[in-house]
């Protein structure tokens, strides 16, 4: 049983009309009886609907945006800060920004003892994957009285979109994906083999641009091994966690950001604060670390796959940086994430159900378009193209002009291109 509460349209945000939706949905659709942190069997999913001011807000068709992550809430657009990519969407759609279950203004799951103990919290977190997120979207679509809507998925949101195409394609008008086509039919170990190779190549590209930084990174790794690289709170950052700053190399401008970090004295407040902001996992969004590997697990167990598959050459060369590769160290060394470690261990042993149905993907007639970033270090291009080939109506745009964050970094140019592809305005 679902219930929907919706506010009136407001014009408080300059140039935009917004209204809020709060939908009560089942926490556990499997029948296992798992409960929300307050003991209820339901949770709230929040969505903000956004339209351009000056016209009937319902005059444009709806598009739901599924955020990257996992574990991050939807963005909050503000014209004062520049609408950018959101503005490109609003030219064609009214936008529904969903805080995926467990995040943002939806019922939060942000404590390691959310359900009373580690085992119960781990069970709770098994209900945060793409399959349940898509069912939440379906409940919201029906509650709003919409026959169909379109969807845009960025990164992990693209995984959710692919699940949507597998399970409820008839509810979709068009599907857009940016850096988010999952590896259907491939194990998590295969994915990490490619992402580690991508990070090795990107690391070498970085040192080609800034040759002196290799010695700086080597010295930092040695200092980290001695416990001398610290956060602003004085907590040591070990070598395994430190090399995770390579995550910034997967975004536009990331090489320069890392170089500017390495210019600073490692003992300075500037370095420590900037380092803390560049490490890949933090307590601001703990689910990003704790359930991260589950989003790749299309069946089977994850079993700390990033740790298990670390190539020997990374052990031999500590200047090779890693990206979106979570390990025990990322949690254990952060005093705010460390309490989550037992939960993460339990999830690493969980047997995950399959997320995608290749037969259903082949049979869907939904039209759409996907941006596949040729240099994406997080979502391997080779598997993205294989998955795209399963969906007859999905057109792909392979580009090396943008990195994984191209949807936002382009200021809307990526979506504009995808919309033209999906609607037939351009043929290639």
C-alpha cells in the first residue's frame, strides 16, 4: 500500500516552479519482514518536481532523473548558481528529482546501527539496490497518475535505468543514460580488471603531464606507510586509502586538481583539508562506500572484489593510483566510517539476485540514447557497448570529449546531443 503527499507548486526559486512529493512505499518487497529504522515496514521516498516558470508546469512531459552513486541524493537546482545541465533538460521536460531510498530527504539510512545491530542493518541495506529503486519509481509514477514517463540515469542511475528497461519498459517513453551502462552478463571481477587497467593508464597519463608529481606521490606513499599523512583531525591516512585520490582523475579537471594538491606541504592545513575532500569515500554519504560493490553484483557475492582483484603491478608500483575501488582500509581508517565495517563485511558475503534480464532488454521497443565515454575509468566502455547492443531502440554516442562527469561538466551539451539522437533530430 502506497500513499502520496504532494505540495502546491511554488515559485520561490527564481525562474522555476517546484513542488514536493513524499511517497510511502514498502521497505521490503521480498516478504522477509525487514523493517525501517523506526520499526515500520514502510519508508518515505522524496522527490522534487521542477518546471520552468511562466507556463503551465504540466505542459511538458515528465522525466525522472536517477542520480549517480549509490548513496547520493538528487541535486538541488538553483538558477542563482546556474542551471547548467538541468536547464538543458527543462527545455524539453519537467523534471522529477528523486532522492533514492536511504538518501537525502527520503527516509535516511545513515547510521551503522540503523536497524539495531550490524546484521539487521546489513539486511536493511540489501533493499537499496537498483531493483527496489525502480519499484519506488513505479509506485511514484502510478501515484502521480502518469501512464509513462522518460528517465535519465547518470552513472549508477544508468544501472537503475537498465533495470527499468528490464522490468518495466512499458512505463518508459524514452530512456537516456550518461556513463551508466552496466556490465550485463559479466562478473564484478571482470569489471574491476578493466577499471584497474584504466586507472593504470590514467595514472601514467597524469605523470606524463606532471612528471615531478610521481616522486611526490612516491614520497607521500612512504610517509603514509609511516603514519605521517594525516587528516585535519589528525587521523592517519594509510597508503591504500591515499592512492584513492586517483578518483579525481576520472573527472574533468581532475589532473589539475590533484597536481594542485601535491603542490602543498603535506604537513600544512591546506594539504590536509584538501586531501580529505579528495578521498573517494566519506561519512557524508556512507552508503557510497558500504553498498558500492553491490551495484556491480548482477548475481553472486562481491566479497570485497576490489581488494581481491588488485593487480600485482599496483603492489609493485605504489604511484599507480586507484579510483572507485573500496577496501577495508577506506572504512577502517576513517573514524566516522569505521563503525560501518562490520555491516560492509556482512554485505560482502550476501548472495545478490540478478538485476538485468537480457531477454527483456532485447524485446523492449523503448527509444533512447546513451553517452558512452571512451575514457571512462569507472564504467568500462567495452561492456557498456555490449549492453547497449541488447536494447534495439538505444542509440549510442561514444565520445572522448568528456570524462565520466560529462553530463554536468558539459553544461547540458551531453543531454542536448542525446535528446537529438533519441528523437531522430540527428542520425548519428
